[in-house]
DNA sequence: GTACAGGCAGTAT
DNA sequence: ATACTGCCTGTA
C-alpha cells in the first residue's frame, strides 16, 4: 500500500496528520489506526452532514465531516491530548505570520498539527530515524511492534502495541537487529537502558526547561542534536524546539540565508545542506530566536512546504 | 555493480 | 571546530 498520507486532513480542515512526525499511523477503509505506546487509536469518518448556512440561503450548503474517536484500551478524550487541541492555532498563526513564507504556507496548510507522541515510543522512533528514510523507519517500527509488542485485535484485524521499554531493554541485540534496525539496535538498547536504570527520568523531562531536557537526552548514546530536538518537540511539549534535518536545512538555505549569514553570526552554509554539530546548535539558536516560542510549528510548516516544493517520494 | 536515504559517534588534524 | 569515515538495509 503506497505511503501517501502526508498532511492528509483528518478533521477537515482543522487537523492534519503529518507523516513526517508520526510513523505508526495508517489508513484502512476510510479509518485511521495509530499506535500510542500501549494503546491503539482509531479515527473513523462519519458520513458528511449537510447544513444550510444561517442565512437560510438554500444555495449556501455547508458539508461537515464528523469523526468518531476510539482507543484500545479506552483512553478518555485522547484526541484532545494527541492532537494538542488546546494549542491556540490562531495565536500561533499570528505569532508566525510576520514571516512572509510562513504566512503563505500556514494559510495553505492551515490545520497542520504537531501530534503529541508517547515519549518512549517517540525516543525509539527517532533513534531509528538516523540515516534512513521514512519508509524504512516505518518498517523498523512495525517489525519491532510485531516482535515485541502486544497483539490487539481491533475490527477483526491484528494490531500490535509499541514494545515496552522493559521488553526492549531485555531484548538481545541480535533480536533487535532481526527487525531490520541494523546498527541502530545498540542505540535502542541504550535508550531503554537509560530509562530502566533511571539515568533518564522521562516523566520529569516535560517539566524541565528546553536546555535541561535536551542535555539529558544528549547524554544517551545514539541521540544527537536533531533527534533530541524531535523528541523534545513531539513528545515533551517543547514547542520552542526547532529540529533541523536535511530538508529543513535546504529550506533555510533557500529562504533564510539572510537571517543566518550575517556578519554578526559569522556562519556560512555549505552547499550540500549538511551542518556540523557546532553549526547545528548555532543555526538552531538563530532560528529559534527568529521564530520565537512556537518555532516547532514553524519547523513543521517549513518541512511541509519544502517537501512539497522540492518534489518528494514517500 | 553503485548511490542514496529525515544522523551519529569516533578519530585525526 | 571541522573534515572524514563507517554504519544496517532496502530501493532506484
């Protein structure tokens, strides 16, 4: 099944699932299924309901798509948590729209959300993301779930929850590698170990500052700047994080060169869009200052924009 | 066969 | 601080 649900509207048009951040969602027969740690989430589309506008003008018919949310086991009102419905999108829009490119992109992709992921799943997911592509990441995570997760039957179909950290910690490197994760197996174990041993207190990280939490993550083998920023943004509520992958680096090179390459900053972007660790930290700082406390949303819109603009294969 | 894909760690300079 | 290297695995 082709993987093409990038930026598909889930609640037309208020909310969008973005495959760039959530790897274990799939759509089957107009229904979305997703993995949130130990839970399987389900979104079903209901038939369109038609309304006449309040003017009573019969030509002015509005079709509204409604959705039904379920979870296994039951998690009350999970959609509010997972889709961050408390984020004030109009406020975020007004904060970011002083930048012309973002104003344009946000208008077009209005509704793109940052989904809140289960932290342990998020850590493992992005550890798997290094030096590979989205298709491969999805495959790795599906294999891990199938081998180490819990089987759950939903709508007569088998789903697998995400493996617990304890299970991953106890797994042999060779077993992890059998899931196709390659050399990342060592890093997966390192993540699991740091949580099991309480070297990393995952539950406190969202209360810590961006820098404190990031430094804690960076101590773990296999987690560098980019992966740490993804974990912070997608599971630890650090909306000020600005992960820079090669795509974002390309977007910056095309559209934000003047913001970055100033005499004061003394930075020169390389043509191949690769950053040294020092450059990463510096440029990330510059952009976080430029976009402000919702830099993470800016990053998501830029990612959305550049992948669409540069031609992409999913 | 080779290049490449949403990085990272290790080493040398 | 930067440059260079190797790394699993599947696809083009």
